[in-house]
C-alpha cells in the first residue's frame, strides 16, 4: 500500500504526514467513495463543556458558522459524487441561523443526521422544524447525553442541562423524528448495566427504552498533546484487511469546515485541529489524497473501530 505524493503535496503537508517519529512509513487510508458528507456548522455553542473535542463554547470562532451559500456548492457537488447521506456537527448546529434552511435543501435530496445537545437552541427552533417532518427523506437527530445520572451529566454541561436534553429528545420523538443518543464509554461499568440504566432514563422520560446509543472513547479537546501509538504502514496491512480499511470514516466520508472565511474539505470529523488534514477546496480533489493515520484520534479508530458515522 505504497503512498506517493506530488511535489505540491509534499510542500503543504508536514513530514510526519508520511513517516512516524522514528522514520517508519506511515499508515494510510485510501478513499473509495463519498457515501457521507459532513458539514461543520461552526464551533459556537450555547454550552462550554471542558471535555468538548471541538473546544466549543459561546461565541467561539475557531471554525466559523457555515452559511447556506457556503454549504450549497458542497451539497451539490456531493450529489454528483453519489453521496448517500448529509451529516451535520458543531458546536451546536442550531446556534446557526441558516441551519434549518440548509437542512430543508439537503432533505430534498438525501437523508440527514444532526448532532445536537437538544437544549435551548434546538428547542427554540422546533416550530421551524415542523416543515421538515414531511420531507421525502428522513431527518435523524443524535443527542449528547453524557451520563445516565443527571448530576454527572450536568457537571460538564451545566445545571439543568440533563433535564433540558431529555425535554428536547421527547419533543423530537413526539414530532416523529428518528433519534439516537451519544455518550462516552464507561470504562468501569459493565455494558449491560449501562444499557439498563439508560433504558430506565428513557422510559421515565417517555421515550423508547431501546433508543439506539453510540459510544465514544475519550477524544480530548483540540490540539491536546496526546501520546498514542504510531500507526505504520505495516499496522495497516498486518492488522487490517482491505475490507476493514474501507470501514474507516476517512475511506467513505469527508467534512467541510469554514476557517478564516474560506471553506475547506477535511479528511473526517475528528481532525480539524490539524491543517495537514485539509485535503482540498473541492470534494473531488479531497478524494484523491490518501489519508495519513498520524492524528492521535486515528488510533481510536484503528484500535476500537470508533466512528462518528451511523452508516456502517
């Protein structure tokens, strides 16, 4: 799985894109399709969770708000490339005043997934979401619920946020939207107990007790120095198969972000704090670039099969 680079690519990406710190050939993922396009709506959020993997908080501008005119060209290009789903992350997407318009346009062509904390920004926009219920394609919301105990959830998100997130979930469920919940892995609690505890929370809130959950490892805030094993070319051939490499998100998805007034295509949702992962200004360009496994979050994908996608 030899990776070659043009002179321009070599000038624009760091040496560690290609080799590990001990000069071994770096592991790479080759993209085979654009099944899912993620659009980052901006790192502004109504909450300031200290563990946020995007470092989001009120007024944050590390990644700027994605406006309709920014998003539409990428939605249109993705359709020409055979995209199957549009997905949206933040920050809190419903801080963005263009979010409902972007969803309305996207749902005319493909199903959509939105990652949200389901608190005040979303609840305020529920009347605007009414019109999206009748769209031909499904709208799915994944809501962050860090813990099955309100006190533990609210430690990071603020007092009352657990109850508010459940209110948002319940209102979305009553409107007929598809739902799932995201939480970090509980290392010290048996999985069956976690499932039982969340089921009790959902049942008490008037939600289906078998609401799907997606669990994530600790990804750490942006630009955190994390010691992780280096993923070499041999790691990707000795411990991965062609089939398993195709399950990595960077093999079938891309994410569009807005930085300093310009939109760029990044390899996936987990690497926007590293400019090496800006693969181009168009989706077609980005799909031609093999993706280095140098980011510390890549190791979570390698070891655990972690993925932000619900398509696989």
